[in-house]
C-alpha cells in the first residue's frame, strides 16, 4: 500500500472545520476503531522501519540517542521509550484546561493513525481505549520551546498514561478534580502503559499542545468579534447613530470579505425602522463608524489563522516519518505554523477588544453619548456610575497588549545548540488564552455600558438577550460593586455570540 501526502482540505477530516474537531474531541465523543486502511498504513510504516533496522541503517531514537545525543548509539526500545518520557517530564505551571487536554490527546491519536509514524495499531488502540474511557491527563503548560514539538507537556501526557503524574477526573455533575494518574487509571480498571520508543517518540514529537490551545483560542476570538458586532448594533440603536456606516455598498466598494460580513451582522441586529437621530453627527466617531473595517479585518485574520491550524490538525508532526519506503529525518515538529497562527489570533482579538473599550469610552462621555451624565450615573457627584468599570476595562487592554506580544520575538537557542531556532508556540498560545479572558471582560464591561445606556435613553427591551442583560445589570439607582455583573455579562454575550455563529453555519 502506497502512502500518500496528507490532504489539506478540511473535508478530508470527515467533518467541516475546527468547531467539528473540537466537538469530536469533547467529553461525550468517542474515537472509532482503526479502519482496515489505517491498519494497513500503520503496518507498512512499521515495516519500513524494521527494514532499516535489519539492514543496520541508523534511525533516530531507535539506534541513536535523542537530540544532541544523536551521535551516540542506543539499543533497547523499551529503555529508550521510558528514558524519553522520563527525562522530558519537566513541564511546570498551571495545567491547561481539561477541554484542551482532551483535544491534545485526540490530536496526537489522529496524527498517529495516518501511517507515517511507525506506530503499532495495537498500542494505538490501547491509547484510544484510555481516551474513550475518559482518561484525561493533567498537562502543565510551561516549559516547552515547541521546536521538537511540545516535548515536555506531551511527555506529561505519556507519563500519566504510564501511571505517573496526575489526571483530571470528572464527576457525574461535570465538575473536574485532579487525582494521581495511577488512581485515575485504577478507577477505570486500566493498567498503566509501558511505552516502546517508537510510540513514545511519535507521541511527544508533535505540536499538539500549542495546537490544541490555539484552536480553542481561535474559536473564542471569533465569538468575541461576533459579540462586539452585536454590541455595536445595540449602541447604534440606543444612541440613534447613523446606520449608513454599515450599508452593504460601503463594503462592496472596498471588496474586503470580513468587512462585508461584519457589517451584515450589524445590520441584522438593527431594527428595520432605525433612523439616525438628527442630534447625532452625520459621521460617528471611528469606534462606531469604522466597526466593520476593524472587526472585518479581525475576522479575516482569524479565519486565515484557522486554516493554518486546520491543516496542522490534519497533518503529521513527528520525526522521523516514513514515506514511500524510506525513513525521513526532518523537522515537521517545528511549530512555527502554529506559533504564527496563535500570534495572529492574539493581535486580531486585541483589536476587537480595544474597539469594545473605545466604544465604552464613547458611551460614558457626555461629549459623545448625547449629553447624558458622565459615567452614566443618575447621581452625578454623589455617584460615580461606570467609572470603575471603565478604568478596569482600560487596564484589561493594557494587559492584553503585553500578553499578545509575539512570542516568536523571544526565541532562544537551546538543547546543546541542537534546537538553535525555536518558535515558542505554546508560550504564545498560553499568553493569548490569558488575553482572551481579559478580552471577554472588556466585552462584559461594554455590555454594562449598553445596559445603563438603555436605562438612560428609555429604550430597554423586555425580550431576548437585552432583557437578560438588563436583569444582570439593572438601573444604577446607587453605586454598587459591579465585578460580578461584568463577568455575567461577558458570559451572556459569549453564549449569545456562539449561538449566532452556530445558527449561521
């Protein structure tokens, strides 16, 4: 059977897009058994390696040591397998979320079944059985340079499967707790695995952790852009702003796809009878007028990043690989595609979150909110209204900018000069993930501005998402702590955006 290159069309996954991949790796999903074609490809790949070994040809990790120790010989597959996952068990820091851990494990299994990695079908099935049973390793997120793949975090997955380290355990209510991996395996009536070096090398030499976190970040960022578009429409309604800014002709004249789509989102949330209040300027400040241009550019960048991540999710990223009867030593584990996609996700998300912060500034200023009270307080002087909310939102944006600074700009050589060019992809994904948490708080802050603006203008809605928002953040008759309201509003807009995107798919 001849190996063929990995296709890059999302349809070759048997499912469309990253959302479906995440769904396939969810808690309720199950991995199906290997097909006859899978088994044939995997056997063929193993036979190629066996042929090299029989002829005395060098094979990285099997006849030779790891990394800079490649010049030294090695002989025992089992000893090498244990050595590999043990010496890499140095990751630190808080763990990635259980959802991401499930996706990491799934991505490695998806790669290993493609028949480029000399993985035994029998061992693959042991791993798949653990995943299907719900075994979810705890993966510390810090300590990889993502150059020979996410070696250290993936080693902690392999170590957990061998009964070392920790695992997530999910109760009947869906709550996650951390337990010793050996205890979690025993709870599933599963025996700890012993890793042969071929399978260990194929598993840890991959981009799966940075890839998984970046996929989840990209999905969240898309929803954030959709949420800001929804809030843009709401502010336009409440202020009586000029809806010409969002007409299709504007986008058609320019020809940018994202701009056309985000303007369409905004128009869909405007009432048919909406007209500009003659007291409003013909041209709103850029935070409203240019919302389709800003959000559209973010949307286009996020979708481009999604295409790169989708290719990676459907590819093989370990080393060495077999192809057409040869063992090829190369560098597919270098996570530069993931790193750049992650960085672009962060930069695009920041611009949407910054737009939300600027819209909040517009709403709380009498200069731009139609001479309503500053900070939308009905008790100016005695009350401060949304002053604290705005200050915190400004801080969120500042911190986001620190977190999404491209990690690839901080690359350092390591590993005895073997890894002399590294992408820091997981460092990037971790930073973008933290930035997204703050980005959603900026969205929640703007949502509170919309809620209080509705009260001030007498345009409250009694149905739908705006009624739910009013319940979260009722009229400010007196100042109150609003941190919980910001979080609840962010969650409401996140869920609403996800519903809108899902219904449009």
